[in-house]
C-alpha cells in the first residue's frame, strides 16, 4: 500500500476510488452512504427493528447456486471483488454490512452479534429465499457466518471461515499479549450515545482509516510493507462495538459455538502462515467445534489473505466448493 503524506492525499485517493456518484462525495472526508447517495445500488432490509439500506453487488447468473461473500471489519466489499471470479459457477452476492462501507450507518444496538446474524438471514430472504447458500466470511464476518450456520443449519450447504478469532474466548485470553486486541488505543475512544450524527460517523470512519494503514496488530508478513487493502469506506463504530462487546473486565468472555457440532454441511477454515490466528490457530482451536471441517493454509500471507496470496486462496476455494 502506498504511503501518503497527509489527509488530503488520502481524501483524493478515496474519492477517486469511490463507487458511482462521485459528485455526492465532494467536500466529504469519506464517500457518502447509500441513504445519502441515491445513485448507489442498494436494497432495504429489516433488521433489529429498523429498515436499513445496504450497498450491494451481485455477479453471475441468478439461476446458479448462490454464494454469499461477507467482508471483515474495518473494510467493505471492495477488497473482495476479485472473488467474483467464482461467478462462473455461483451467483455471488456481496454487500457492505450495515454500519460499514457505503451502507447506512446505524447505532450501537443495531450492531450486536445477534443482529449481524439477522442481517445475513434478511439478505438470504431477498436473494436466495428457496435455495441453500454457500457462504464465506473473513475475520469478524467469519464469526458471524459461524453463528449463522449454528442457528440456521438448513440454510447453508457449505461454509468458509477465513481467519476468525477463537470461537470460544479461552485461547484469545491466552494470546492477548500477541494479538494486542483489547489494549489498542482506539478502544479508548468513547462513543456512549447509541445514535451518532452522520458527521460524527464520517469523522470516526475517517480516523479509523489509519488502522488499515498501520501495523498496530501483528497480522502481517512484513509490518514495514503492508499488503494493499483498498476500501471505499470503513465502519469505525462497528469495529468498536464488536470488539468491546466480547470483553468483560478487560478479558475476553464469549462463546460463538452454539449449534456448530450438529451442522451437517462441510466447513473450510482458512488460515495464513504469518498471523497469530492463522493456520495453526484454526487447526488447534476452531476446527474442533465442527463435525465436518478441513483447514487450509495460505502460504506467504498474513491476515489480508485476499490481497496477499489470491492465487492460493482461489485454488483452495475451487477445490472445496462443490460446484467446482
């Protein structure tokens, strides 16, 4: 990723890379969301008691088996667009999660883990109401995918989890000094109101862009030369909520494994060889929660698997996905 000297250069880069409707982004720190820019493709879903607009894209023939692809935290779907090569065999459905990317911003109560599972269900009802789906999630979305398959067995044929954190909290507490999650400076930011103004979200998202340009976490092959991670816009509040909600008294305290042992579909866990939650971690901890799971290693890669070693990822996916 190129190093830019100041916020003006970063602003120019973001606006130039934005989705259709660039004029809506003039004089903004970050691009406008779908509720602000009607030129962006969007659908409305009902989640957590509210109707919200989400930015989405689809690729491939709708008659093909559906494959849902979910982005991780501090991201949107843009870095994952190379995965649309899978649309030769699948109807690929991608979207920016509520509160992230170019989707509508929401309050803290709408970003609970349960509401993220509800969001996947709402999108399935829109794009694959009668079909089973294959579903892929990265990082925090891999956790949400695990929770979804644990709750909705019949909805899913295959699940792909790219480097989720531990699906139970014990190994995370053992590795906190390595992961540097709970102590990151951004968690000290206080956003106590459940409803933030659009300008507050805009400023928070802009500030959080610094996270994807830094090596504050030990997730990389070379922390001095980070792999690219092109985004339209990140979701700052979403990351803060997801990572603080799993903490209790400064320790991780959670269990995302309900129903996983009885999920009948096949699961692929993916881990890199340069991440503390990579291949070895997935094999030792998360594989044990599933009755039918394999673990794939992506060599010469850290947590940003999609942009670090796409060829190895693609080969692993096509070897696993039944339509290939």
